[in-house]
């Protein structure tokens, strides 16, 4: 057989024995993806059930299978996948496989930080889980560091939520003023004032704005002494309303 014929034969043989690339990398359709994700959820639930029965090795097997499906279909940066990282990390903590526990808990933390940011309850959960892991391992300094980070995030979340409540009270106050109900408007401004003082302090623009509005409303009601009382707390010439918006009511 000539060199040309031998080369052609080799190429044909290689082509026949090599799987087609488009068959391997062809995208999974929506129906198949849904079915596989359902399978991952079933495996996850079996893992939870095994964990509750303290059958940790069996739980790990189920979780690893579930994670493999999620990583393939959703990717390693998906929050659903991160939840599975977190859960299997906690199981490895129970089995005292601390290196594996850290690897998975840290994976969950990194995904949550990138996707949700550093001021989210899920991120706080990851910091807390790593803190308890370090405590179990006897690494007190690291445990304290991560636990303090958990507290810091949760404190910021509470502060932000309280601020949102105050904004909602201020929105209601504005709406009541538009309706001509100044007494109700004052009551809502007072509720917002209480929260803003405790959360942000006396000098904050939102707190100052509450004082200003209450003083103006009392003046409109010709209650001049009360208007003077609240006006005396205004220490800034201008207050800013940048964080306050009138929101549409929920439709039920």
C-alpha cells in the first residue's frame, strides 16, 4: 500500500473511531434539563433524609451525585449549587473530615459573596458555618473572626430593614398629607423619626427631614409650640429626600 493510501486509510479510521463533537457538546433541551434537575432535587432530598437519620456516608453519596448534576446544568457559580456545597460541607463537618468540610463551605461562601454580595443573610450563613467549623477544629482566632463577620452582616441587614420600614412610614405620611390628613401624617412621621434616630442618629438627613416635616405640619395646624419644639432639632439648613419614594400599593 502506498504512502498516500496508507495516510488516507489512517485518517478514515481515526474519523470513524472518534465521537462526533456535536454529539458530545449538543445543548440539553428544556425538558431534559427539567428532568435532570428534578433528579438532582430527589437526590438532595434523599441526602437530607439520610442526614437526619445520621447516615452520613449515604448522605454524602446522594449529595455528591446531586452536585454533579447541578454543576453540569447550572454551573459552579449558581446559588442552588452553592446551597449543595454548603450542605455537604456541614455533613463533612459531622464526619470530622474537616479539610473537605472547609473546601465545600468556602466554595459556598465565595459563590454567595460574588452573586449576593457581602451584606446578605446567605453570605452571613456561610461565614457562620465556617466560624463554627473553625471552633470545632480548635482554631479559636479564626472562629472569632468569622463569627464577628456574621454579626456585622446581620447587624447591617437589620439596620437596612429598619431603614426601609422608616421610609415606608414616611411614604405613608406624605400620602396622608396629600389627602389633607395632617394629624395622621404627623403620626407616621413620628414613627419614621423614632426609627431613623435609633438607626442613623440625630444628624442624619432622613432624621432631619422627619423633624422638618413634623414642624411644618404642626405649623400648618397652628400648633406653634410643638412646631417650635421639633424645629429646634433641625441643625442643617437643607435636608435630602433622595432615599424616599412614593411606592405603588400592592395589588392583591
